C-alpha cells in the first residue's frame, strides 16, 4: 500500500467536514466563546501567559496540532497499510479518523476537568480553554500536518516535527511532548524550568 492509499476520497472528505460541523455545534453547546473575549481575532498571538492564549487562529501551540496531524497520518499508515485493517480502501478514511481524533481532543480539552488540570500542572496557569475559532483553526492545523505527512518523505516529516518541538521548547519552554508529560505525570523539575520563562 502506497502513501496515495491514505489520500482521502470524496466520501472521506465529506465525512471529515461533517465531523467538523458536529464539533462546532458541540463547542457552541458547551458555551465556549466564539472568539477571544478581547473582541478581535488575530492571525498570530504569541503570549502564552495571557488571557488571549488559545483564543486566536494560531499561537505557540499551533505546531503541536500540526504534529498531531503527522502522528495521525502515522497511525493511519500503521492501521491500514501495515496491519491491513478494513481492506484495500480503508486507508482512504485515515484523514476522517484524524479529524475524529482531533475533534475529540478539542472537545475534551475544553471540559472544566481538563482546563483545571492544565491550570494546576502545566505552564498554562491562566488557561481558560479555547475559543471556538481557535479550536476550529486547530482542526485546520492538524489537517495541514496530515497533508504534509502525506506528501513529504518520512524523514522530512520527522525532521519538521523535531524542529518544531525544539523551537517551541526554546522560545516558550513548552511543546507537545512537555504538555503531554505534564498533563499525565507532572515533574517538578519541568515545572520549575518552565516557571523560569
């Protein structure tokens, strides 16, 4: 099975769009703010320690969502190409699976339990959840990561992910890896290092 076997067909794209609309409806039902309560939307917002964090179209956590897409592409390859689950055309649904996984995370991430967890154990002490526009943009950034993994050689995809993780760690003392570690099993040494930034 080639990389093209993971390219979504029309039905998979339609299903992904429908999942995105359902996610939008769920976030509205959860009473998430549509945009930043500051009243405007920025293409880039770089201050992770302010109330505008995770409220705009992109921020220092955008690379994490791009990497999600790369990882979800890898999951699709593992499930459908390597293990052959679902038959020959199952890989065409990899992108839909990626949207479903990212959408599930965007909903879970904005529950009071996870927001409180972020506040208590990660560098995001003032985190109040995502605006809806930020969550939907995160679905788009994940889609970009999936597309990059689909089109680029594996080594280039891995190199891009590593570079993004290193740059974000150096600039804001956080990244996808540190975020996952701190959410699941917080280390005081990491927390102290992050507090220095």
